[in-house]
């Protein structure tokens, strides 16, 4: 295998996600850019590959180096290798000096969109707090002697470095320093064994280490470290279950000494141990992620010359031995991501040469020892993800060289103003604690790049002094009960990349000064109490990637200036009180992935320009007042997530385009079932000289309360006057009254849905198609259709008139053909004519269907007819009880019953015996009743006696029709 060079890069990273979800196979596509400085970038590309089991379909590209990632189930990167390379020959590994690519709250992140549009927030984090990533990557040597770091632009200053040859040709160089613009070349000179980093422009030597030949392990056996240092190593091995370490190579390689370990002088070959060049003392211990399980022995305090001590990501328990305070030469101490328990020993304050201290991700409690303020050379301090309580000691303000301070995810309750004196501090992460006040002195941290106070109890206002942090790039004050308004001074933070202020209680309007943040990538003001209009100056944030203003009280219209944000990928204005139309300028956002405008008061139609958003994955317009036809070119949105990428519910939208309907159904099933659309099949019919009936077909969406609103006008096309609304959306008609006789009216119907749990707006549809009818001065009211009148019975033909005089003519029609005049001239004011049914001028109409009556004024100006046909039937009257042979007891109640066809009016009932009428049982009984309760024997004028040969007859009161029983019955 070719010689390899291990290069560990430690620097501040600000992350800028640009992600897209792959197709149904679940891969990831897109790219990310990591900003290493104002000018230096490394691009990470995500593409889909058919991978072996256990590998993640992600490609990490650093310069020209492409690596696949293998992660565990927590998201931690375990291994990296070149795509297509055999798994046995990895090209790259992630050295977990950091918690690489873990999902954690206090870390940088990238968003991955998975199925159902659920956002998984992956974060790049490290134990050096947010924004710092320390990686060890093995690169394949290229071109024989030269090895290039792609196009990575780096320049290191204030470099501290360590050199170790792991095996012939495999070197370990660790750098600590800041990044400056410039292009570097990392070269390993094979012939002379020289490794150096040169400047591309002038070949100035920045870093060089000469080794004329590899060290000879056999020759080093003669040298030996002090016995107490060897004893400390053995104690560490024994107390942490060394036999079960992931890698313990060299520790017990035969021949063995009496203590059971490899011979003295071989310690520099033991895995994780680095000695000085003369092999006389231990300088480094690096056993991170090596399955150490147990406790730290106090003998470690005897390693007087130890400079680097790293046991991260293991299973260490119990307390941190105070004897570690004896390691006065220690520069780096990593004990993070273990299960260490107890308080932080104040003796660690004796480590005056310490540069880095990582104790995060343990079970440490109690207060932070003020003695840590003695570590004046400290550059990185990470105590996050523990259970520390009390105030941050003001003595930490003495750490003049501190670059990063991470105390997140503890129970700390007070920030001392002395932290404002940390002039070199670049990252301050105090998230997820119990702080309630932001000291204004933090505004003095002139070199601060990152300030994270997320998820505390901050019930104060934002100090305007934070506007003095001219170098700030990341500010997160989200998830706090902040009060007051947003200070306009934040507009001075012109280097700011990310501003997170979600889930607070900030109110007032967005200051237009935020439009000065030209370098801003992320602006999140979700879930606050901001109000007023969205300031159009946000349209100046031309580098913005995410704009999230969800769940506030913004009102007014959406500024069309937002269409200037060419790099925008996520725009969330949902759950506000925005009104007006959707600006067509939003169609300019060619890079937009997510557009969320739901739960507002937006109206009018969807602008067709939204069909230009070819990259859109999510379009949420639900719960507004949008109406009208949906633009057909929305079918251009081919990247919408299937089934869940579209939400148009609870609006007043429709389409008559079958192709568009099929496209919309594919992305949102049954979207039409919640649309408040206008009803169809509108008709208008005059029912009197002052009223007209309006009929329609009810819409599909009848759930949720509402109704149909009817409007009328005396001119076609309006303007319309509102008449009234039905009680619900199941109704199919409404009678418009109070109209003027003889006037033609024009009608439209509008559907309304009242506010409900899914939409707090009142939603009105467009107007229906227009129909017309005339409020006639002459209206035939009977027969008007559906009646069954008996032949030769008397029935009244009725009508209403307004403002008319003179006579009318009544005509009989059958099957749309006139038979003749019922009456040629009759006073119009009478309003009624008694007709002997069937009679007309030339004769009598036979029983049958499809008859109508028409009324016409003598001058022929006005007429009306039956709305639908009526029937003339052969009338009959039939007694059904008693029919004969009954035996009814005197003075009991029995029902006399009958059936009638085509008859109206009343009947009379007569009692006979032996064929002779005794009297009238009852008279004036409505024909339609069909029954009369008789006290047996009683009639007008007397009471029948017990006997036989009784009969009952029933007659119409005009004696035209009658019926009698078929035989006698008995009274006993």
C-alpha cells in the first residue's frame, strides 16, 4: 500500500445547507458548502450510490477527495472510503476527536428531507462546541512524491504540531491554528523524508519536519520510560478492562515482562501511546473510542511529562481523579463522551499549560470550580451536556486566551458580566441552561463569531449592545421567553450568517435595519408575537437560504421584494394574518424547495408564476381564502413530493382541466373535497309577482357550517345586492322576495364556509353563473303542477295579479296543445274561478295526464301557465267499513271509513234500517280524513235500538258522489 499522510484539520466551520431528497430509492442528492473563512471553502457533495450493506449513500468531497460515509444508528460517522473502493482498503477515516455528524442540539447541521417531508436535522458538531470540527483523514498518495489537498485554500498561523510515525510511511501531524486566505500545498518528499506545507505563491516554508529515515523500533528497546510512568499505563489498562479494548496492540506483545506486559522500552509501540523521540517519557495518550470500560486510576497523576491525554467516547465511570491536577505539562485533556460521575476536581486549575479541556457529555454535577480561571493559556473549554449547576464563576473571565467556551445542556443559572472581558473568544455556547438575563457586557466580545443562548429561561429583552459584535456570524437566542422588540442595532451585524429567534415572546415589527444583513443565510423568527407588516427590506438579503416567519401575527400583504431572494430555498410565512394576493414575484425564486403560506388570509387566485418553481418539493397554501381556477402550469412542479408535497385544502379553488386534476390528485388525494366552490345548475323561477325561486345543486363539501348566499341585480353582470343565505350547505334553493312585479332580475349564488378548526377564515367561493327571471304581475298559482283533480268536480283555478285590471282568459292545454277556453273572459281582480273539472268550450276533457292551464290578460301583454302538468282522474267515493255482516255493540266506538279519489270538500254520513233513513250520523267531515269515530247507534234526532239489517251510506255534500255498504250489519 502506498505511503499515507494523516492530516487533522481543526477550524471554525459555518455551515450552509443546500439539500434535496432523492427519488423513491431514498438516496440523497444535492450539495453542501462549508465556509472555512471569508474566502476559503470546501464543498461536500451528496449523491446516490448503490451501496454495500451498512454504508450510507452520501459522498463527502474535500477538494478532489471523494469519500463514502459509514454511520452507526445514531448518525455518527464510523468510516469513510472512496466510492467503488474495496471495503478492505479504506481511503479515509473520521477520527472521532469530535462527535462527527451526530444529531445534537448544540451543533451545526444540515437538513435532509425524507419521506412525508419530515425534516431530519443532521448537525456537524464537536466537543469544541458548535462550529468546530476536528477530523483525521487518511489520503492516498498521488503522483509518487506530491500529495495535494484538492483545491482546499488554507493558511495556518500560530501552529502547534506533533509528529509521529505510526508505521513505515504513515505519519500523524496535528495542527491547531486559525485559517487565513491563501492556497497551500502539502508535500511529502519521499527521497529525503521531508514533510512540509508551502505557500503556492512564493513557496515560503510554513512547516517542515525532517526525518532522514524511519525510526527503528528494535533500536528503541534499549531506552525505557520511568517505572512509575509504566506503572501508570498498566494501571490504566487494568482499571479500564484493557483486555477488551477495541485495539490493545503492542501492550502485551511477547516477550512479556514480569508484570504481564510487553518489555520495558516498547511502550512507544503500544497502541495509543506516544513517547518523546528518546523514548524516555510518555507525552501522549490517545485511546478515544476504544471501548475503555472502568475508572481512571490515580496513578495517572505520575505522568509528569504528559502533554496530550485523550480518552473520549468510551465508557469511563466514577469520578475524575484529582491527581490529574499534577500533570502540569498537559496541554490537551479530552475526557468527553463517557459516564464520568461527580464534581469537577478544583485541582484541574493547576494545569497552567492546558490549551484544551473537554469534559462534556458526562454525568458531572455541582458547580464549576473557580480554580479553572487559573488556566490562562486555555483556548478551548467544553463542559456541556452534564448536570452542572449554580453560576458561571466570574473567574472564567480571566481566561484571556480562550477561543471557545461551551457550557451547554447543564443547569447553570447566572452569566457573570466578567465573560465580556474574553477578548479572544470566538464561540460562546451557553444553550439549554437556566439563565434568565443576558449581560450587556457580552457586547464587548469583539472577536465573537458564535453566540448560542438557545433553550434557557431568558425573560429579558435583547440587549442592544449585541449589535456591537461586528464579527458575529451565528446568533441563536431561540426557545426563550424573551420580551420586548427586536433591537434595530442587530442590523449592524453585517457578518452575520445565521439568526435564530424562534419560540420566544418577542413582539413589535421587524426593524427595517435587518435588511442590512447582506451575508445572512438563515433567518428564523418562528413562533413569536411579531406583528405589523413584513418589512420589504428583507428583500435585500440576497444570500438568504431560509426565511422562516411561521406562527406570528404579521398582517398586510406579502412584500413582492421577497422575489429578489434568488438563493432562497425555504420560505415559511404560515400561521400569520397575511392578506391580499400571493405576489407573482415569488415565481422568481428558482431555487425554492419549500413554500409555506398556509393558515393566513390570502385571497384571490394562485398566480400562474408559481408554476416556474421547478425545484419546489413542498407547496402549502391550505387554510386561506384563495379562490378561482388553479393555473394549469402547476403541472410543471414535477419535483413535488408525491402524496405529501401539496396542500390546497380549505380554500375556494377548482379546476376544469382533467390533466391538472390528475396531477393534483397524485400529490394530494381528495383535495377537491374541502374546496368552497360555487354551486352548479342554477335556475330561477317566478313564484309570485314579487318573488322568484332560485335552485341549484349543492356542492360536495357540505361538512363544516356555512350556506349559500344569493345575490340579485336588475342589470346583467351586477352590481349585485345581497339577499340572504341558506341555513347550511345541504340546501338547494332559496326564494327571493320583495321584488318589483314585471321587472327582470339577474341572480348569482355564492357558497360560504364559516370558520372552523382547520381554517379560521370565512371562505367565500366565486359567484356562480348568472341566471335571470321576471317577477310577473300575473302568476297562475293553481293548478301549478302535480295535482290530481276529479273529473266534473268543482276546483278553483287561482292566480295573483298586481297593478292589473280588466279581464283574463283561462285556457286548457294537454301535451302542449290547446284544447279550448275554460272561460273566455273573467274579471282579473277576482283571483279565482270555480271550474267544473274537465269542462272547456267545445266539450269535456277525458281523464288523463299532461294537462296544464294558461291565464292570459285580455290585451295579451301578460300570461302565465302551470309550471308542470297536472292530472284529471275519474273521481270515486267508496265506503270501506262497515261493509256488512259486522256486529257492533250499542254505544261503543267504531270507525266508519271510506276512500276517495279526485274529490275534495266534505262528506256526510247517513244511517239506514231496512232501507229507510233514520237520520244523519255526521256531516261536514273532510273528505280527506277517510275516517269517522262513531258512537254506535247515535244519529241526529235519536238512538238506534239493538237489531239487524242496518246500513251506512256516505255522500259528498253536493250529493254528486256517494257509497253504501255491501250488506247489512247488526247492532246488539
